[in-house]
C-alpha cells in the first residue's frame, strides 16, 4: 500500500501543527504527540476541549476565507514544523438534494480548500524543518464512494489527489507527504453522521488510529490506512468499485434516508 | 420522415462553459438534433453569431457558484423550459503554477469554477432532470488521478469524479449521473492555464473528435468514461450510441 520516502523510521517530531486538534481524531493526534514530548500548535474553531496550557492554540474558522487569510501568517511564524497534520474536517449526511447548499459549500471549504491553501503556503514559505512530514487526513471514502455523504466524499478525493500532486515539489524541499485514509472512528463526529442504530463498537478507537497514522507519517510512508477492516475495504473498493459503492449504499444511504 | 423523428427525439440540453473549447464543440455536435441552452462568461453581444443555430444563451460566471446557479435556474425558466433531458456541467478553469504551488486565489477559483459551481448546480437542477429521468454529466479530466503540473486543477477533477460516484448511487433510477474524463485536446485550455505543452500538442486529440466521443458517452449514460486515444482508436468518435 505504501513505500518509504527516505525518512528515519520512528523519528520523533519536535514541533507539530494539527488542524482540527480540539476533537476526534485530531485530539487523539495531539494527545499522542504531547505524550511523546512534542511541542504542539493546534488550529481549531473553538478552544473548548483543549488544555491551552499544554498547546499553542490558534483560533481559525476554516470555513471562512477571511479567517484563514488572517491566520496564515501566524501559522507560518509558529513554524518551522517537523510535522504538520491537516486533519480538520466536517460532514453532513443524508440525501444530497436535501442538504443545504450552504452546508455543501462549507464542507468543500473546510475539508478541501483550506488544507490546500495551508499546504501550498507552508511549502512556499519554507515553514518546514529538513526532512519534515506533511500529513493529510483524507478518508476511506476515497476508495469506496459515499452515498449519503457525496460532498464529503468529493472533498476527501480533492484532498487526496492534491496531496499526490504536491509530492514532487514537497520532495524537492525535503518534505515527505503522507495521506491517511481512516475508516469510521469512535468519535462524536462519526456518531452525528452515521445512520441511527449503527453499531459504534465496530468503529475504530481514534487513539489507536492516531498511533498507526503517526507511525506511518513518521516513517515516511506515502499512505496510511489504519486498521485491518479499513484496509480490506480500501482494497475491495479499488478492485470492485461499483460493487463496493453499492454496498455502501446499502450500509449507509438506505439507512440514513429511511 | 427524418424531420419528424428528429423533432420527437429532440432533447432539452443545458451545457455550461458552452462558449469555447469542448463545451462549444459538443454543442455544435448536438445542435442539429436537439434543443440547446448554453452558458458562459462572455456577454450576449460577444456570443451573437458564435452560437449554434437555435441555441439559447445565459451569461453565468461560474467563479461565483451561488450566483451563477441562481442565474442558470432563472435563465432556464425564462427560456420556457420546465424540465431538462441533459445537463452537461462542463465549465472549467485551470492553472499551471510556475513553482508547482498554486496561490490561494488560484486554488479558490479552480475549486469554485470546476467543483463548487458544478455541485450546487447539480443540486439545483435535480428536480428539472428528475422530471424527465434525465442525465447529469460532469466533465472531468484524465488528470483526475493527480498532476504535479496542474495540482489544484487535478484535485478539483478528482472531486467531480468522487461526487459523480456517490451521486450516481444516490440518484439511481431517478437521474443518471456520469463523469467523463477527456484527455488532452487541441483547445485553448492549456494556453489559458499558462502551460505550453510544446511538441506534445501534436499528440492532443481534435476537439471535434473528443466532442463526438462525449456525445456517444452521454447517450450511453455510463460512468466513469475516459475519452482518450485508446477510445479514439477503437472508433469512439464514429461508433457508439447517438443521443
């Protein structure tokens, strides 16, 4: 699934930036990085859920272009980073035609446009230390399709393919790029957007996912697909795209719209 | 005889980005047998005489996705249409940044025109398409798997690919959703993007041939469909279904 990019395995980052670090998988990344003695900058909309004594907090609403443009210089000066994880993401599920246009727009802004702008700016301003890692959090939906979350799926495809396009220019600057494709996690985010009555115990523990993704990022892997079930789904989605999207329709869409 | 068959089989087709490139080429192809409504950034005056005969025209700038969606809906209604058989969301823009890194403005414009506008228009046009069990066609690109030359453009086309994949599943039986991925074509796309393909341009396909492949792919309602040399050499521009 992945190949090395010449990074030392098990490298410890000194300074890291995590977007969307207040909740869910982002908070799990932050916990793990702090436990490893890393200095962490967290970008999020709201500091609730964050111990601001332990991290540098930057407030920014990624849905707002003005807010992001105001924040970009601060993000650059808070570097240089050994590790940047562009993790922030939002979702809205249901029938595509019933979800408001504003919600669709916001999903694309937060999940795709903002991380693209941040990645390009950080790479263009040398905000990374030598042999740093830039990590993007895409989604398993990149491999499976996501009826019931069409704009979310589109946004995560944008992110994964943009990351791929940046690989060569990042490598010339000594920065490795890893794209993570986590499946369903046991987070409040997943709880809000999963069909009612879905079995939460089958979702992956976000702390476990964070550990696996971080290990992949720091050992220079190009992709990270945490968990065996997620991996199996990703491979099936690649080999049998129509069948797997049809399965997603049964598992998610039908139950969401009933 | 042919005349009456043509009239009864005439479809109402909307094509965004219909003023140049592949949009205009496919419009010319379809104008003989179908009713067309095109949209683009150019003014009515600039387009006078450049439109295929009988086609309507709406000025809609996709750089403002919300406004262009409203304008399109109003334009369709003012044209007297209460349903659509086909919507071809083709408007697109691309940039080739010199250092491989797009600035914020280029990223935002690329996503707005290529993906956000298409997404909002897909949603707004759904009721019109559903009335006639029509087909919604997104025009992607073979670059949808990633490009270091056009990183944001490729990413936006990946978004269309993913949107089509999920929507096709959601709307199955009501509206056919498809994404077509044309390969490099001899349009002014590359010049507009600030990229000189050099001698490679000799290998690009002719717009008329790609338009013919697009028309038969639209008629087939399949997705995703890649429109490149492989399809051309297997007769894609001459064989296949007619809309």
